[in-house]
C-alpha cells in the first residue's frame, strides 16, 4: 500500500536522513545567481512591484533548487542579495523586507503563511524546500519595529537587517542570522545589537551560518568554528573580487583549509561589479568551484562532502604556523627591498632575480621566507616575495599578516601589487613560510586565469606552504593570510 500524499514528504525526509547518516557524507549544492536588479531609485516602490521583482529572482532560484534536489542534494545555498539585489537606500529597500521571526516559534510558512503577517517571500522559500525535500538557504531582509523606549531606535521606528534564513526539508524555518559585520555602503541596514552565533543540527552534521564580510572577523566566524565546533559553514555572499589576494575562490578556499571546516560559498554573479566565484570548499581544498568573469550566466555546483570532517581519516592536522620560520636565520639571498602598494596596504617586496634562490623579507613582527625554483622563467615577467603586517580596510580596520610570492603586472617594479590575472612562468618548487603571531592562517595558491591548484600543494605541520610536484600552470600567487584578531579596531557598535 502506497503512503498517502500527506506522508510523502516525511517518508522522503526519513530516507534522505538515513542515507546521509549511513554514508557519513552528504551532497551539497551552491548556486551562483546572476541577480535581476531593480531600477535605481531613491523612492520606495509599491509592495506589489517589490514582490514582482523578487518573484523573478525566485523563479530562477527555484529552477536551481529543483535541479539540485533531482540530483540528490541535501542542501543548497543561494547568494547574499540574491532575491532583490543591492541598489538601495534605507527607504527604498523597505518594501522588500519581511518580519522574520525567531525559529523557536516552530513555523512552516508554506502551510501557515499568514501566522506572522504578510510573508510571501518566506512562504515561497519554505515551499521550495518542502516540495523538493531539500534544505534551502537564502538571504533576505528582516524588519523589526521599535519605539522611544529603545534609546537606539532609528528615527524611522524600525531596525532593518541583512538576514540569512534556512528552511529544512519540511519547509520549517530552522535558522535566522542577522549580518554583524556590514560592508561599507550597506547603509540600508542596521547592525544587530550583539553578534549572533547561529547553529542547527541536521542529519548531515552541525551547521553554522554567516554572511560575506563576516568571514574576515573573529565574531561570528571564528567563534562558530573554534567554539561552537560546527562541521559545515553556510556562506551566502556578494563578493567583489580583488586581485591579487582577495578573489572569492582564493580566500574562501584558503579560509576553509585554515579553519579546517567545510564552507558552502554561494556568490552573486555580476561582471560589472566583479562579482563571481563560488564553491564547495573543504579542509583538504576545493571539492568544486566556479569563476567566470566573461559571461552573465548563473551556475549550479554540487559536490559530496564529509558530514563530520573532523572524524575523517584525511582531516589535516593542526599547524604550528610559525615553527619553521622562527627556527631559521635569514636566508642569504639578495635582500634589496622596496615598498609597493596592494590597494592601500604598503608591502615590503624583494624581487626574485634568478630562476632559483632563498629569500627573506620582513615587515613589523613578520618575516617571510621563500625557497623556490622556476622551471621556465619568462624574461618579461617579474616575481616578488612580499610581507605585510598591519591594519587593512577603510570603514572597519582589521589586522593582517601576509606572506606572498606573487607576479607583478610588468617589469616595472612600481606595478608590483597591482591586479594581474595571467602569467607564463611555472615553478618546479616553492616553499613559503612566515613568523606569524597567530594560529589563524589561511593558505592558497592561485594560477594563471584565476584558477585554484587543488592537490598540487601541501601545508606541513611546521607551517610551510610547499608545492608537491611543481606547478602544472603558471603561477599568480602563493599566499599565507594571517589574521591577528586581537589587534583589530573595535566593531562600530563597541
């Protein structure tokens, strides 16, 4: 006898849960979405016009969600700003916002849509999850009324938050996260009063969530992984690529390896804003990723991941990031140094003048060491070893320690540190290390054409980033990103 229609979702969920538990792996998906943007205006549109635009974007997202579910995915992450875009003032975004309750209310918007007032976006997202028996992660806007009893209440009588929501396979709201570290220009939103560490349990591990710029800070990113011990981080983002270091795939992959956790990174796609780069990243490196600066198309990515990476036999060991570098004296290479800017950050550089060598470059409390051998150095290409130890950022400043082997755009040394995407020189070997004053260091290698190098390098327990068998493609950068969170400037609310 077949189960009734009403029992089908429960049966499917139970089977999916058993399958995930039995294999100790799960199939994850992220969707890089080319967002349909509203017309640029300072004036609020009508609620019906706002919903019409959001439905256009949700039509696209629903297609990706259905496809992911048909391929067996247990969860899909969609991007920050993926439902209405980002071209807003505080006033003009208001028609796009909904009141998002705390998940403790045990609510399935798909079956009870009006319980907390009009919520058509939450209703539709809930139904997408329920109808496809898949966890759905989306980014929308939350509004919360306030009055004069709250001394911090904005003049318009409401708080507005950049918000992630998660719906489970039954369509129940199981997580809500308010972005704590707002990027410059996000003046349409308020900071939450306190940082939130949002976690929830699934049949495929303990999951946590935060948004875009949050990944660079101790709260909530490090707290979620180090203290809450999540297995997988869900990461909606609208990331603008910044070569040579802060491209989306480069830093997000590095962060997953440095924190030794799964990261499901879903970026918006907009070439005019240099937004692209999504992936499913693991402690061992990228399972799959996508970077496309040429077209305006979205992309669905799927990969099988360990549900409990800390229990995996391939889980990387803890790294002492300064052990090797602090045990040696300065290498006896040519040490003429010069200053160069990576955006506003002033690095200390040393040119690699030969096809092989040993170099040391120091700045502040950081010394970076490099051993290398080039296999086919192009005469018109210049590489340098760079070090940076200081505050980075404009509105919010945070402390970096960076060691990097990087290509310069031309033979003019004054260009070193400027963006470059293509190279011709391969390396037979390199070994990069630094005297980092932190245990939070993120390693990554970037090849010509903005491509990652999975499986082609390793990090030794003494903190050396080493190539395994040479580089299969020309090299743009090999970088160790260190974060000294204790030296950051205070959060704007503190």
